[in-house]
């Protein structure tokens, strides 16, 4: 199984508009972060996790791969703002499959109602919404287990696929979710910045979760410019913890 980090930034991206800090001025490509999204490849099947406003650029950078389905963590714009750009993937069948919580399904219908009209305008994206809860589900032969977490007061999900756990935008993770992923091979987890934030884990809080889960390796994502320079922060991390960056591909053993 392979994971491609399409974007590793927070809602504002890095560089941030109207910011002149050292990170936003950095010429290191690892300090340039599009909004958080990833693609999981199992065999010949590609599953997209979140579809933010940078989706079109991310797909062109990745070589316009085929995608079989979208898994959505939550309804916030930086995670669903690119769904209209999925239209090239909606040409065949009964609509492009989207797996999401019921509140996300409602949010998508409200956000792009023209995609769900009784008589849609020719050429608009067509989606087939599959509502999920905390129970495992299958996309073809691939089992996906939702991982309940909280984004401040909002109930959202991460996803466990084989030996990979992908969690973004979490502020708190219940013990039951920790138990589901304890000892997993690869953990991807959000770490917004160094200082406290109301709805996202800080670097130290993410490291605490990693200590509890004890993965072989962990990658940090959904980072703001306030995290600091990629090279400087990387040098201070534990040996099995790494900063993800846009375009990074990793392989997860079976």
C-alpha cells in the first residue's frame, strides 16, 4: 500500500497570504504546503482522502491519476472545497462514490446543490453519497475503518486502512480510537503549530498521542506556518516521527 501526501498544510496553506515570516519566505519546497489531502493506493485502486480547494493543482502535480472514491473526514471548506473539480471523474456510472458522515452528506448537498438537482445541468459533477458511521465499510475489496475523533466540538473521522491510520484536524482522540490503532505500522496525524489552539493538536499533543499509539513511524500533517521551518523542526523530532511534505510518497507494509 502507498500513501501520497497531496497537501500537508492547514486551511490557509503555506505560504500564507499577506505573511512575511521566515517560513512563508522560505525557498525550501518542503515549506510550501497546499491544503491537507492524501491518496491511498491499494493494488490498482486509488482512494482520495479529502478534496480541498487545491485539488486541481494536486491532481495535475500527481499526473492526473484515476481515483475510485473519495473519503471525507469532515465538512470544513479546506477539506471539501474542491469537490466541483472532481467532475472529470464523474463521467461514468451512477455518480462518483463519496463516503462520509451524514452531517457531511447534508453539507455537501447544501454546498453544491446543483450536483444533486432532480434535473441537473448537463456536465455538472454527479456524486453517489454513501453515509458512514463508526463501523467498517468496504470500497471494492478494501476495508476502511472510520476513526472517531473530535475537532473541538465537532465529531469527525480519520480512517484506518490496513496498517495505516490517517487522522487530521483532531483536537482530542478518545481512548477507544487509540485502542483501535495501537501498535499500527504507520500513523499520520495533525500537528498545527507549537502553541495551543482551540481545535487542533499542537506538536507536543501530537507527540503525546504518538507515544500512546506506538507506531513504527509517524508523519505529521495539517501544519501552519507557525510550526516553523521544515528542516529545523525535523531535527528536533524523535527518530520515528517525521514532518510530511507535499508530494511525499510512503509505502506501508501489509
